[in-house]
């Protein structure tokens, strides 16, 4: 089997590595890929415009690709699955309509209300006066979200009324996120423990991956602005067997049934950001893709053939199947540029990438080649994943490897996994 993977980040590096481990996969093409994917066995980067669906389809035909898998959210929101369906080409990703669960937070909120899926109380508005009145009436803490895609940065957890009003004004009036902020969702703050629950869906049946938990704020102690994620680990102790069953029965299955019942069955990866509050799960957000950085530790533990399951999902044949995961724990630490998630500089040479270990793995995210040197090329630059008998040992492996890497201004949180280890 030959696979085309669309994307260039740490998630896509881990997915390419995972696909390449399969005995059924002969080659993985990555568009555009990164310096890390270029070094993997059976993986080849291809210089094609990843935003041009027609060029991707032509590549699929020329290379006789059997399956295209989409990593990031933007191609899904732009309708890559719909285009490939029209061309008669297999593409594992939700349709544009199904992808609204992620691309429109207002759609997701209304969908959850229609299907009695537990989530925070909220309003959707495009009017700054209505937003300010609601914020002042509800009081802090309160959450303000841009309706559309904002690269994981369109969410503000406001601890004061003025912070919430400023966030609403930045989105609606100052248009910080452009069209993504023409409408906003303002919702109650849910106090509890977050977790990530990711499934593989064929439109009728959903199979869960191993549980995980990420760390959004940029600084230790969950301080500072939210990012796309500064680290993650798997499994997440907060997701017990009973809790996983509750999540499937109260959230995942109603979501899959609800989308199918509304004529937009969801085939692809579905990520549900959860808040576990007083022993019950609530939906914080949907993503119609694998989480990043959750993919890195979860796929490090996956023992099943991911390509086989993606093909089975496209054929609507997931019923009765289950995925197998290692008993080991995995923990990913994100190494980022100084200043991220705000302004940052790129082009710094990265030292210390050469060491290879059975207990750790480096996945590239924001890197590029300059001659023979790997340099920084993004906010989140590298993901260092450690394996261990438990989360504490996996953490030690990850941080030991991460400390061998350096570039000017490199930043990482020092407390990834603290909730699991402190239980």
C-alpha cells in the first residue's frame, strides 16, 4: 500500500512514522513534510502545493497512491475530502460539512444542544454590545472563543470581566482573527481536569485511541496564554475504564449518531477535548483531526496497523474491531521558540539532534533545512517523546533527551505530566 499524508507538523511526522512501521505499507509520501519526515524509513517528502487539491489528486494518480490521509484542519475545512470524492479517490478525512464541528464553534454548540451532549452553557454573538452585556451579567471566570479556525489560539479563559471584554473586542471589533472572529462563543468556565479523547470513525462506529492529556498554557503551572499545546502524555489516569465508557455513551456515540442523522456522517479522526467535572465528562471542543501534540505519545504506544484501520473506516467496517496499545506510558515535551505563542524569530541552528534512543523519539514540527543544518521555522519546533513503565519514567526519558537539544531562546515547560504524577 502507498499512502499520501498531507501536512508538515509534529502530528504529521508521528503519523508518517506510524504508517511506515506497517508491513502493509510500502511507502509514505508527505506533502509538504519536514526535515524529520524526510529522514524516516519508507517516507518521502514531495514538493507539491499542499493547498492545491488538483495537484494533490494528480500526484495520487501519478504515484498510484492507495490512500490519502489529512493531518491539519485547514484542508478539511476547505473541502479536500469532497474534492477527492468527486475524483473517485480514497481520502481519509471528514467532509467540509462534517468538519464544521471544528471549523465553526457555533455550529458545534448548536449541534450539542440538539443532541443533548453535555457542554458548558453559552451564547453565540457577532455584536460587541451583546457580548459585553452577557459577560458583565455572567461574571468571571468566563471563556471567549473565536467561532472559526484560529490555529489553536482563538480561546481566552478570562479571569476578570475586563479581560473577557478585551478578548471579545479584539475578536469582534479589532478582527484579530479575521473572519474566524466575526462571531464569538462566550461560555461558562468549567472547573475540573481536562483530557483528550480521540476516536477513529467510519460514520457509524467509533473506535477509541488510548486516552491522553495535553498542556495548553505556555508556562509551568498552567500559567500564561494558551498555545496549540506544550506537551502531552498517554494514558491519562483521569480517564478510567468507567469514565471512558461514560465518554463513549454520553458524548462519542451521540456525536457520531447525530452527525449521521443530520445527513453528514463523519469519517475520519475525531478529537474531543473534555473537562471532567464532579465525575462527569463535558465537551470543551471538537477537532476533526488527530490532536497535536497528543498524536505523538498516543501513536508511540499504538501496536495496531493504523493504515489498516483507516482503510476499514473508509469501507465502514470498524464494527467489532479494536485497537491495541502498549502497556508503556509515553510523554511528549514541546520545544518552542522564545516568544511563542506571540511573535518569535526563526532560523536558529538546532544542536543535539543526532542521538538515537530506544526510549525516546524526536518528531519535527517547525523546522527547515538550510544547507546541511536543521534550523527553527515555527513556534512549536520539536516534540521529544519518552517511553517508560509509567508517566513518571516516560517524563524522565523525554526530559533527558530534550536537555541535549539547544538553540538560542529555546523554551519548554518543565512540568509536563504533573497531574498524572501527582495523583
